C-alpha cells in the first residue's frame, strides 16, 4: 500500500514572490494573488541543438550535455573541446562528471574534475556505471562475466576500486542471490557514502522484475521484488527520492526495511511521472521536472502543482535540463532555452 506524503515542510516557508498582477484570479501564493509563472524562450540551432540538457552551474557558466556551455544564461552556447567520444555531462556534488564511450570496444571513461584535479576511471566493462563521491574509492558492476572472478551469484559482480580506477576487484560481500530466474545489475550508486544497487531479475515470458539493495557496512538490506524500475535521486536539503511506478516518493531507510512515501500532485495536474529525474533545490524550494511539466509546492494544499501555462507564448512545453543561474531559473529542451525570474514572479493570466 502506498503512503501519501504531503510536503508539510513548505506550509510556513515557501516560494518567494517578487511581484504579481491582479487581474481577476484569487489563487494564492504566499498570500499574494497569481498562480502562473511566465517563460521567455530563446533558440540557438547550433551546436548540439537536438539534445542540449543543462546539468550544472560552475564558475559563471552553465554546462550542458553534450559538451556545451553558456555564459549568458543559456541564450548562446559554445562547444567544449573533447575527445569526440563524450556522451554525458553529469552533476556530481556540483562538479564535472563526464562519461565517454567507445562503442567499438565497449570502453567507458568516467572523468571527475574537482577543484582543478582530475580522476579518470577506465572501466573496460560491457556494462556498468561508476559510483563515486570523491577520494580514491569507487564502485561499479560487471554483468555476464562468466568465470572472470568466479563465486558470485549469476556471474554478476559489484566491483570496487581503491586506487582511483586503476584496478577493480569484486567486493567481499555481494548482495544476496535471488532464488529464481537469472539476474544482473541495472545500476550501482553512492549517496552520502551509502552504497545502493538495483538488480534485474529476468522472469519467464520475457518479463523483468527489479530489486533494490542497500549495504549497511556489514550486511545487505533488500527490498521486495517489483515489476518496475527504481531510480534514486538526492536533492540537497530535501533528502533522497525514489522515482518508480509513475510516481515520485520520499525514500528512507527504516531499520531493516525501506520506506516509500508518495508525494502528492494536484488532481488537475496529475502527471507526476518524473521520467527524467530532474529535481532541484532552488532557494530552499523543491522543484520537480517531468518530461513536459515543472512542479512546485502550493502552500494552501501542500501538494505539487504546475505553475506554467500549458500553451501560448508564456508556456513551458518540456524539460530536458534545469538549473538555477543567478536570479533566473533556466530550462533547456533541444535547441530552446526557457527563462523565468527566481524568486518566482506570479501572474494571474497564463
């Protein structure tokens, strides 16, 4: 049974408002009228016009995947020199986290740049991401490894490197084997020093189930088996969230079990599917971006709602990436950049 989670933390201290227009709507935001925020749109067709996703802000620039940056709030973009294999710019604790791929050899190169220093993890695995939070220790996984290491369940392994990715070995205690169909890993992740893994369980008839695992330091806690994927996201100041089964949940570890408390979205804007996992702490406020909508908390109901017009010149048709840049919230989608003032300016009319 799902538990509804109401964002009560926003009931007394919520979104700052700098101005509003009073023209016939009595909807309230922090005691002032207006329910809509308006967006200004810019388009730049080059470079990388079809897949630009804003990831992080650093040193006065917005960095976007794949390998572009903007110093004017997303109005114009320039290419960042790279080895030609780059696929992703990720945000890891406010630092660069670059993934490159060589499709011919299945080699993945993960490079983290923090404070001017660089650490590169070369993972010659057919599958596997790198989980790293700084220092010299990182985790990854290896699927369908045959007899490469031997002894782990279904020949799939979580690996650890204690020397900045130079060498990798299986961790001493692997997650418990699932008594059933063949399994492999979907991802491994470090969140505040905690190691998580999601395993895939291949069931008869071509179905795939999933199980979440958490390492306590001396044992593993495993969830029930689910028919849907689970993705975990940390939002600074707001905790850990789980994206699963078309909803967004606050995630906690309660003793030997996991707790999932569903965040409620208003019925008139009930598309809570957070397919891209875009979540942001903006001035203490939780913002959630789905594929087509931005959600913010409404103080009267403590539920999330979409403040953007659904169509027209002030609308926001979708989200590919989202960052806070100065006094503006910047959203990118394809070749378009959308801007709105932050703290939000609310309007009566769409």
